[in-house]
């Protein structure tokens, strides 16, 4: 009996030990998982995609009936990272009668106020919008349309703008709203000349062309509001005298001649590196609407060593562990063994190797932009994840309305679901195309990219793709995750054409104190560009 009792006790004790051991094993992963906090969204902010310097924090977005504005929603995570969630957020307006949504584009429909809210993963952000009527229009003259042009000086004598025969300029309408706001939003006013023989108006991005001496009236019409401006066309020397007289009357005679001269000759192109002006023996130039810059001067200023092999016309630049080279006349370059495409071949001008401005940004990882109003190039060696929103010199972005009208009229699409601007590169001021997504005659979802020629206003298709042929962004993200890049590290992702018949996924990420620039073939998923800085 004693032996049997001891055996029972041992069995019970063995069972209890085994049970305790199993419980300990089950508790381990629970403890580990609890120790790893989830990277949750902590806040969402809503703001304009293209803010102006005059915008003040906390002030409502000012619109007029019919005006368009692009807004975006950004989610901030617990680890401090931030990502654009405009396409994933749920948008709503407190007063839907005031404005309508087309993706993240808002269109003012009626006078009044509303609050626009974006909701994402349990968090929300909002911005106030105030729609007021136009009570006045101010007319300005300047270069081709940019977001913040430097206007030409045009004298006003006896209430008339005085210009010389042959004068050409973009017309800019500054709208003054009833709430006191000054805006230059799309759409622009419609301008009509009372006498096309004296001065003609080219309707798109309205441009005035002074043809013959005389006087005419230019009428600006925006909805129900109209305002007339008198234009007097005179001989060139008379226009210069008028400028002197008008400027002297305001105490600015010294500026009159300089302002008039800007209409005749373009300013030299200047280059700034981190705010410091660079000096070259060969200035940058514009060729076929592309800004070309001296490779050696800029790369050496960035700390790279540049070597020239005259036998094969090869340029090699090295910086730390990065080596890149190109051949004069070639439309491609090599960076650390990987091919990079140039939108214009490198060429020699006055003994200097000149390359497209975009090549500097994509090869050296800088934030590079072209400022059309001052004819200047700005290079920054930090904050490289910024994607500017303006096209490069000579390229015209097709408006939303013109793009939609074109694809429907040409039968390319039968229904439109979304329209947006997409940059076709990484970090330069353009170029940008207008992407229209919709349904074609066969019921297929299709994305079409169009652009508009700034000289004859013709619209053309840059590229198109059936969405069923495009690899999903989720599959692309799986690849970058294998590189140690998480979804919260992603700063920007968009679909855009790189070449005429090639559509790519563009991704920009920041992780592990590095900047990642990826370009994938949208159909095959093949890596086209992989730059890490």
C-alpha cells in the first residue's frame, strides 16, 4: 500500500511540474509581444498641397465660387514618422453645399463656410474653408504661369497700361475677395480683347500679344464679375519714355529702365548651393526646354572629384563610396554599376560638360529646383524628401478641366474617376503631367497622362496604362520591406511615366538615417532606379 501511495504522489507531482512548464512556455511570447509597443497613428493634419508664403497658420482656406484647391492629409505615427494618407483617408465636409470633393481636390460651390475633415485609423484632422465672392480683380503681367511670378513692370498713364508693339506677357489675375483675401487660384479669369488688331489674347494661360499701335480694352470675366482694363500700344521708344514718366511720378525712375529691359533679354541663370551663389566659367543654359548645368563646377562644389578622359569623352565623378560616369552624347549614365537615364544627353558647350539639371538631383541625392521667375537653380543638400510642384522651364502642365475634356473628346476614356498632377521624376521642379484615371470603352480602368504644349496649346498623351496590368503598391512594398524599410518610412509613392511608353512606381522613403529613391517598372516590378544616400 505504501509503495502504491508513493507512486501516486510521484505521478501527481510529475504532472504538476509538466503543467507548470507548459504554462511558462505559453507565457513567454505574450510577455515579449507586450514589450513591443505598436506604432500607431497619433494624429492627422490637413493642409494645402501648395501653400503660399502669405498663408497664416490657423486661418481658413480662402476660395471663391468655382475655385479649385488641392489639400492633403498626413498621418503622424508614434515613432515620429509621417506619411501622406490622402488616398486612404475618409473625407467629409461639415457643410457639403459649400464645396465638393474629387479625391483630395476641393471645388468651391457656394458662398459660405465649412470644415473639411480627414479621418484615418481612428484619428482625424481638419481645416476650415471660407468661400467668398470676388469683388475686384487686379491685372499683372509676367513670364509664363508660375505659382509666384515676378511681375513685369508696365507703366500706367491716364488709367491705361502702356506697352510697346511686339510686347508679349502672361496675364495674371489677382482676385480680391469680400473677406479681404487676395488669391490667384485656378481657374483664371477669361480675358477678351476689344480689338484683336491692336492686342490679341491667347486664351490658354492667357497671354497678351501687342500687334499694332492703338488702344483697346481687355475685359476680365470670372463668373458674374467683370472688369475692363485699357491697353495702349505705342512704339518701343514711346513705351520706354512712358515707363520713365510713370516711375518718376512714384519716385522709382531708377528702376524703370531695368524693368523694361527684362522684357527684351533673359536674365543669366544663377546657381545657389545651400543658399550660396556659385560661380562658373560656363553659365547654365536652356536647351529644348531643359536646364543644362556645368557638371564639374556643381559636382566639385558638392565635394565630388571629377576626371575627364578625352580619348573616349568620358566623365567620371567620385564622392566617398559613390562612383558615376557618363559618355558625352549618351542618354544614360552609370552609378555604382546601375544605369541612370538622362532626359537629354550630356553635351560639351565651350569646352564644358553640360548635363540636365535633373541628373544632379537623381545622381547626387540633392533637392534641386528651377525658379522660373528669377532664372535660378537652387540646390539643397538636406531635406531631400521634398517633391516640388512646379514644372521645369518650357513645360506646361495641362489643367484638370482641359485634361478631362481632352480624354473624353478623343474617346480615350468614357468615364473619369480621378484627376491629379504627378511629377515624372523625384526631386526637381517638374516636369509634371496631368494624370486622368477612368474607364475606357471596353470597361477597363485606365490611367492616362497628358501634357500641353506651351507654345501652340496642343494637348498630347504622354503615356497610358491599364490598371489591371499594373503591379499593386502592396507588392512593391514587400520588396522595400526586404531592404529594412517599413510602410511608415514611406514618404511618397505615385504612379507616373518615366519614358514615353514606360510607366513606373516612384517611391521615396527615409529609414536608418538614409534616403531611399526607388523606381519600379509598373508592369514587371523590375527595379529601374535604386539610389540610397
